[in-house]
C-alpha cells in the first residue's frame, strides 16, 4: 500500500481524464469507407496467461485468411465496443465523471481508405469532427494520437509497413489532413503510441510480418522501420506546429520498470541496460538525435540502417514538446534467470518480484514504481510529463441487480494518485495530466479479450462478441467522479 509523503495536491489546471484507442473501441470496421487495418485481422485466441506472448504470432497466411473473411466474432477488433455509434452516449458519461481531457486515436484507414489515395475519405473526417465537437460541448480537451497500433493493411501488403521510406510520405500526408481539418478542435497531439513497442510486437506497431523479409535480417528490418517512424514523428511535429498554432505535440513511450532482482553487481548491470533500452527511441524524439549507445548497438549486431543526408537535421528540428507514457506495473531483472519465476507484464516478461501483488493476468502492481518512473523520466528530459495510460485489467462481475463492485480498481487508482501527488509536490516533477487507460471497457490489446476489463464503465459484451453493448456505471465510475 502506497502511503503519501506529502498532502494530496494537484495543480488547478491538471488534466484529469481517460484514454482509449480507435482499434479497440470504434468497431464499424467496414463502414463509411474505412479501409482494413492489421488490427482487423488479428484473431481472438483463448490462450492462458503463461502463453500470452503467442498472441503476437502472425504470418502472411493468416493475413490473407483474415482479408477474405467477414467474421466479426473471430476478429474482435472489428466490432470493438461500437463507439462509432455510441460516441455521444460515451462522451456524456465521460463528462459526468468530470473529464477535462479525453485521450483517443484516429484510425489512418478511416481518413484514407487506401493510404495511396489522393483525396481523404470525407465520411471518416466527419465522424472525427463530430466526436471532437461532442467533446468540446462538454469542455473536454481531446488528446489525439495519430498512430495507435493500427497500420493499414494496404500499407503492409504493398510497402511491407514501416520498412519502406514511402510510408513516411504517406503518413505525413495523413497527418497534414488531420492537422488541417481537426486543428481547430485539438490542441494536444501524440505522434506514435508506445513508439518503442515495435521492438516487441512489430506487426501491430510497424506492420512488419516476419515471413515477408527473406532479403534482410528481420531485426535489421525493425531498426529500419523504427528509423522511419522517428523521421515521420519529427516531420509531423514540425508540420503540426506550423498548421496548428499553439499546439502541444508529444511522444509516447511504454514506461516499463525493471528493478535489479538482487544487489549483485551483475543484476544491477542487467537492470541498467534493460532500462536504457527502453529509452533509446524516446531519446531521439526528445533530444533530436540518436544516442551513441543505439548507434553502437546497431553496429555491433552487424546491421545497417539506411539514412538520408537530411535525416539528422529533420530529427534535430522535430523534437517534442512533452513526454507521455503508459505505466501499469514493474518487474525485476537478473543476469541469470535460471530457476527464477517469471511474471508477465505489458507485452513483456520479467522476473517476479516477491514483494509485490499481481493481477489475474500476472501483472505486478506497484504505485511506488510510478513515482520512481516520473522522477526518472523528468530528470532525464526536463520536459512536461503526461501519464496517458495507467490502469488495472480485471474480471468484473455484473451482479443480479445490475451493479459492478470493483473495489480493487478503486484501490489501484487511489494508490497511483497518491504517488503522482508526491512526484509533483515532493520531487518537483512537472506533470500536466493523467488519463486512465480503458476508461470504458474495450477489447484488450495484448489478449484481445473483453473479459480483461479496465473501465469505469461496463460494456455488456463477452470474449466471443456476444452481448447487447449496454453501458453500465461501475462503483469506480462514482469514485473517479469524486
């Protein structure tokens, strides 16, 4: 249990809210000109917690099967929670909770049915305009992610995803439409969600399918794709500042935290190097150039990343205004894991920490780790911070009288808010906002389950896609409102 060091206190203009992603909530996957994305092609697999990493296995054969199928139950991201038709109801519920900000993403394939199209899809643009207007009606500030784990399928098949430099040009064309058409509604932007994630699941982050890379080592292809996302991010930041005056554009990282398993020097070194690797691409977005250790890492592996002469200048001129991140749990790191119990986390495995509790999915909750992370990130970059994902996935029980008593979620929230307050008031961290992940139940990214619920709002839908999509307020809804 985290105990406050100082009195609970937050700035008057602190942005309280919630977060979702288009691919996990919108549904309407083939409606009003939307093109197909990779997420529309990932099947639900009833896999246990221990084997969760198998969820990310995906090949070209599975892609072709999915493209030919119109099954919405096998591919749960296709129906999501039908936010496309429920957005007015959902935003009204967010407003009732007192949201000052709503973090959401735009689906590239809803703006351009095909990334190569010259003209955008006006029906897709109208949908997002309507969403932003609805937010503004309630005084809710949209925080918009341009790319959140949903590369268009056309991009994957024609260009091998982000491996191609052509993808940078197509992304900037898409970003320009977003800035021009939505800039009057949106002040806060993020370029890529968990930009480091391509190193762990290249399919959803980069549209990279391993069997398509017979001509180059797959890991080298990932480094190349990551470089292209860095260039795209920098160009988008510069363009956004030009097209949307007074806009604030940030990056977003997966804030994983690994403690040394013991005080042995080799365990401390293992943890240090693991933590260093987490920051390597945020270093580029925040500081404007490749860190020397990343250049060494690529060279020592015998890989080569193609860069253009102007790339150094692009990166230097496209640094972000703030750093945002996800934080859910922590793990441990050991130089030798033989005989140690491993524990799953946010798309990674780590050594189980004997001092921390764990969720039903094995994630070890650690509010102190949030304060630790805030200090660590702020000391490294000295830029404003924004927690855009934090939360607890759990199985909720809908009682016979239509209630959901989720005390465990409220306790998790309370502890993490206390840790944030101390980071601000004791440690001097410049923290500007907090959005709870999955403020309304959604399809889990890591397991594609509905039963792994994060929300303050229950959506009556099961893992097989059956249900009436009713929205029901949980006990945590009223707690967050306070």
